[in-house]
C-alpha cells in the first residue's frame, strides 16, 4: 500500500478544502494511505520576535515525516512558507531531499518538481489528479498525462448534519468531569459514536519542552493512549509503547488503512505532548468541520493536563499544611528536607553528614558512602508523566532505607541522585550492602505492577578510619567511581 503525505497549513481556505476532498476520493479509489498534515505556517524572523502565542507548535507535525512513514509527499509550500524567505523554504525542502523522499509541490518554486498544471486554481479535480501524479511519480519516476474529467463523487452529508454531530461531541467533551473516564478513551468513544471508524492518540507523558529559542528533540518512543479501530475503542494494555518515527506506519498497523487521514500535533503551551490521527469520513469534507473538531479535542486534552497540574499543586499545599499542623518551622523544613521523599535535601544531607562524621567516625569504624542514580527517571517522566516519576523517586528512597538501615543518612541531592552515609564498626558491611542493593535492583526491574522499569545505578565505597583522610576526599572518590560507571554504560 502506497503511503502519501499531504502537507498543508490548515483547512480554513475553501480551495484547499476542495483540493483535499478530491485527493481523498482518489486515495480511496487507488487504495492509497493518504495522511493530510495541517501544520500551520512557519513564522518569519519578525513574527518570532513578536510572537506571544504558540502557533509555532503546529509546524512540529512536519518533523514526523520520514522515509519510514511516507513513500511520497505533496507539499503546499505557498501556504506553509508564506511568511518565510526562499532560503528557509529551500532548507525545509532539503529535509525531504536528504531523506530521499520524493515530493511534488502544488505550485512552482525554484525549479522543484510540481504536480500537473500547478498554476490552476486548487479544486477537487486538481486534488484528485495530484494523487495520480504522486502515485506515478513514486512508482514510475514521471508524471502521468493529466485528465480533466475525473468523476468525483459529491459530499454525501449536509453542513447542518455535520455541525449537529460536532455539537454533540463538543458538549460531552467540554463538560466532562475530572476523574471520570480517561479523556483519551472518551474521545475515542465519542468519535466512534460520531461515525469515525479509525483513529489514535499518542502521548509523551508530561510533554517535551519546545520553544523558538530551544527547539525540541524528538524522543525515540511514544505511548499509545487511545486507539479506535473499525468504530470500536480498543482496550490497550497499560504502557503500550511504539517507535516515534514509525508512528504513522507500523505502530498503528491495526488501525491504518487506505483512504484519507488527518494527523495533527498535540501541544500545551511550550510542551509537545503527542500526535493525533483520525480517519476522514464525510463530516470532514464540510469546510471548517475539522478545524473545529480538532480545537475541541485539543482543549479537552489540555484540560486534562491542567487537572494533573492542579492536583500536583494541591499535593504540595497539603504537604505544607501537614508541616504547620506538626508545629514545625516551615522554613526549617524547606531548608533541610526534600518534601517529596521526606529525606534530607542536598543542604540538609551535607550539614548532618559532617556532624555525623565528627561524632561517630572514630578509631575502629568504617565510613560507607554510596551515590545512587535513578537512571530511568527521565524516560519514566517523558513516557508516563511526572506523577509516575515522583512515585519512582519515593520508591528509591524506601529501597535505600531498607538496604542501609535507619542509622544511615539518606539525602536526595537533586532530581534523580541520592547519597547515603553510614558509619559502622563491621568490616564486612560493604559486601553485604552491595549484594543487598543488587538484589533490590533486580527486584525493582522484575516487578510487573508498573509498565516501566526502575533501575538504580550505584556505587558503594568503604573507608577505614584514618585521621588523614578528609570527608571531601571520600565524596570525590565515590563521585568519580559513579561517573566512570556511567561512562561504561
């Protein structure tokens, strides 16, 4: 099955909507998988300076174009590149040339190959012919002889019926209560009731930061959060992950089939959150239907993100209220304690560690220092959200107390890094602790209650008492050992 991408800015102009209608009809007849990607328009340098919204996030959908996903492309460069220089347009097209993806432009630009009759007004007939053009160009290396008499079936639904369906979907989504059916499943169910047969939503958990000054780096994996197949919501196993660069191909093989699809990027402020794709039915051929539906779905998803943010804020406020009820000084607590784990923060750990050393590190004792790195935290946060990452951090703190005992000082130095100090009179304590940490690590990796793995990278050093050795030297040696271990991974 031939996979063709149609890159446009949006569905707001009537002529491009007509063009897409013809393209979809041709894709259905030729059994081509056509993915329409409305990515908006690139911002000019001047617009970037003045931009106070997140319009630029839409163009990220073009980052998902790869030779693994598409056999050929149709590109409406006039609309996508309306605000940028010819040089910037060349750079954009160069991405597809580098990947050896054949493409045809809908209008002439710098001698690049175009569809037949690019100077004609965009309409259904031209859209139909454009699919035949790119099909022949990909398979035979040349354009076919154009035709002007394509028998294109009319839209079999009126605008009033289409808007009525849109009203039903919007009312149910925008008035959903937090904590009810997951928003992704609800979207899939409502789309199914509205006549949509196939679709999917893929998400990155908490999202990936993407700004004009610091563009994002696409993760290798992404979570499948919702899947609609043949009009039915598919109950997916928790933690279903697919390759990001193949998400329009093998990752959703169960749902993808010939005809027209629309793929859009999902974002929340400065974060890229994922991708949504829907199989087009007659409703989508009514002008502006797709734009409105996407905005409603996008708003519902972002509302769910706000619920999570508010929940995190509420948890932090509750934690502070508990401190007040205990009668402790909030400033003292925040100054020494890590509120998430209840262990010492960086400042608190080193303050008490020096006191501990001065008091108990004497002749006949051993100082045991461990640095521990929760090295799967970043992937947990990206794929499953920061809430799951927080649970992994708390679990790590519990493991360290189980291994090193209540006499040990445990500190969370930064996001995923912990330190432990234990003073003992047992010379064989080191081997016991290393074996115990290995056992705990294996247990964490083998547990099946979560769709991800918690893996701890650690070093444990033991220092026999000597009046000439400094605590700083012990820390430095332990830190170097951990860095060397990371470099070997």
